[in-house]
C-alpha cells in the first residue's frame, strides 16, 4: 500500500515549510522538503552546551525507483551564531545516487565574505558508511567550543589554519 502526502504547507510570517512525497517501500519512494527562513532557535532542541541562532533555508529531494535514484540537499544558514559567537554563513550541498548510496558533499563557513572552513568529498554507504573528505580551515575561530569543555576545559580560544583529509569508515576515521 502506497502512502502519499501532497503539498503539506505551513506558513507563518516569513517562514515556510513545504513537504510532499510518496512511499511504497524501501525501493520506491519520493520525498520533497523545502524550508525557508526557519529560525534555528525554533527548530533545534535546547541544549545547555550549544546555543544556536540564525535562520535556515533547506531543500531536500530524495527519490528511489527503477527510473530515478537521487538525493539532492542544499542548506544555507544565515547569521549562524553558536554560544554567542557569530560564525557567519554556512552552506551545505550533497547529491548522489540512492541506489549506490554514494554522495558528493561540500560545505563551507564564511564570515565577512571570507571562507573560514571549506570541505568537499564523498560519503559512501548507509549501514557502514565511509568518508573521504578534504577540509580546509582558514583562521576558523574556536571560541564557540568553550561551553563543550564544561568545567574541565574553559575559555577555549584561538583559531585554526590547516588542511586535513578525513578518510575511512566513520567508526575508524583516519586523517592526514
């Protein structure tokens, strides 16, 4: 039996969530989600360690059938703020094949038109996923991490400038 949802739409002021899709089984489905200008503080659960604010635009299309096997995700966070530190604009994109479960991913974090973090690579598999991701840090300020240290590590500061490759199974990531 197929489940179909046609154009569920929620609009409030300048925020929008739209969802549609159909699901027959794990080999035949189509889901489409669009989110515009949703405030992160209304979307994410409260956490004493990470306080976030900003707004998000997200588009997700995932389909699997005999004719179509695709995943497309694009997300943009504007004025992203974590723990009272302005991080800037975060962009994330992923696309690939849902039959092979292989996806090209890239994301970046930019503040004042300067990319402080840039990443691109490949994610493969769902049950035992592997990753091959090139990360470029260009003076990324680490102060937003301070609350994660709780009482053990406080006042985390400084910035990082480096190129790193993460690769291998997620359970045993390696780097160089």
